[in-house]
C-alpha cells in the first residue's frame, strides 16, 4: 500500500503552527445518591426539572430522553450548540459531542458508585476552537469552569431537595 501522499500531508501538517486553541477541564463531585438516581438527570429533557432557565430542541430520540445517538440543540450557554450523545451506558457513563459555529467540544461524564450511598461523578470537557472566534471562547476556561460549578450546585440541590434551585 502506497501511503506517500498521506505521509506527506501529515509531515506538512505537523510542521505548521496551529493557531487554533484547545483546552480541557476536569471536575469531580460526590453526591449523596445512587448512580441509578443520578444518571437519568444527565439528559436534555430531565434538565428542565433541575437546571434554571434550561431549554432545548430535542431533534432525535426514540424515548424522548437521553440515549445513544440522541440529538438536541440549545442556546443555553450563549451561541446555538448541537449536541449528540456519543456514548450511553446507563448508570456508568454518558458522552456528548457538542458543536457551535466557533467551538467543538466533547463532554465525558463518568459515574462511580462508592458503595456507601454516594456516587462520584467526573466531568471532562475538551473544547477545541474552530476559528479565531473560537480561540476567544476556549481562552475563557475559568469562566466555563465557573458555569459548570453552578450547574453542579443546581444538580446537588435538586438531588438533596427534589426541587430546582432558585
């Protein structure tokens, strides 16, 4: 098999300076609940129950809830984003690929049952700029982390009280 053309492309690409930025953030929190109670809340439709001002357009889903290959759109964090569920393992893991005109990102969520009535959830978000505007968004890593912390506070409040945070 002749791979000269692809090898040349890769060599040229590696020698270029990529002006587009990428950033990754990891957050972890332990909740006083089970994976079975928490996992269903990681869904675009159940977020209406616990995320203040949440709204989305559910585009594809057989169940009306999160599932593998479910697709929805939201403007919740500002610009319109398209979300696709790329991994769905009930009570263990859920991943979403997100894309806007400026940034593509991957959200990986893992649940660990601590076998003591708590579950530890780890969020890994990797954001990649698609253009110069995206560089500005990716550079705001701390602001994004703070927004996620607010969402985690809302989730914790809902788990502990059964009502949306005010």
